C-alpha cells in the first residue's frame, strides 16, 4: 500500500518514512501543499497523511484539490488542536484527524481502519461488526442472524457510517446526508438516533465498542480488529 506523506517538517517525514516502511508501506513524501497535489497525481497513493500548516498550499486547499479527482482516504496529522480546524478539514473531505504529537501505534491503527474501507464497496456489500451484519445492497440489518428493524432515519445514519468504516464522520456531514439540507442544526437528533442504534446493535449500549462518539466532532463505526 502506497502512502503519501505531505509535511514541511523533514524530521517528522524522515521518522514516518522509516516507521511506515518497516510496517510494509511504500512511502512517498512532499514538502509542501503544491508538491503534494502534483505527487498525488503522479503516484496515485492509497492513503494520504497531510499536515494543515504547509507552504504554497495549506492542508485544506490540498484536500479540496485531491477531492476533485480521488477518493483515497486522507488523514490529517496536525498540531492544530482547535475543534474548528478539525471540523473544517473533515468537512473539506478528510477522513480522519490525528493531533500532534501522536503515538505511532494510534496512527498505524487509523491506517489499518481506513485501509478496510473498501469492505463497504460494491464488490463486498455486507459490512460486519460483532454479531451484526449490514447488507448495503438489500438495505437490511441482522444481529445474531435475526433481522433488526430500523426506522428509515436510523438506517440512513447507519448506512453512511457503514460506507465509511473506521472513518470519522462529522455531525454536519450526517445532518446533511440524512436531512439533505445545510440548514438543519443539531438539536439532539443525532444523539437520539445514535442512542437507538446502540440499543439495537451494541452488546452494551452504555459502553459502545463499535458505534463511537468523537467528542465535539462526530461519530465513527469501528469494525472488529
């Protein structure tokens, strides 16, 4: 799997190149935003690791440029910790956000999660976690082999998460996908439907293992390791 690392910190790029190569990844690197866009078009990476504060083009501009032609997962790796920066990057099209400094084990776990996203593609329309199976083709859900009834809104929320397993999906993205409007504001609808989904699908709804909340940002569906 080929990874594009786009960061203007040469020491971090060198460390990531060594570590990721040791774990079997093919690493290419770009020192600024413009170079990242050019290299992505040439190398066609499977995943992009992207800093936000880069010269020539900042990270959000790079995300917009890449999303014009590729659906390759993008993980933002940035020292910016504000929720506004995270939401802006995620709404622009990033799939996940890791804050510097980070543990390499966490980054590797995020990479593994995103590499499994193809499991929701047309060639494999069933997404599973625990004893739950989500059939995206027939729009049905089973748990332990038994059909689970979902309301239309619960299904739309679960379906969008299932089509992006491992990825952080922002609240605004879900609101737009479910209600098809940029004008809908979150007044507890998402928390309500997520609570209902956990009651129906999680072994312990009070301590969810698969349908997770990312505080202040959104939700994530985590499949089995």
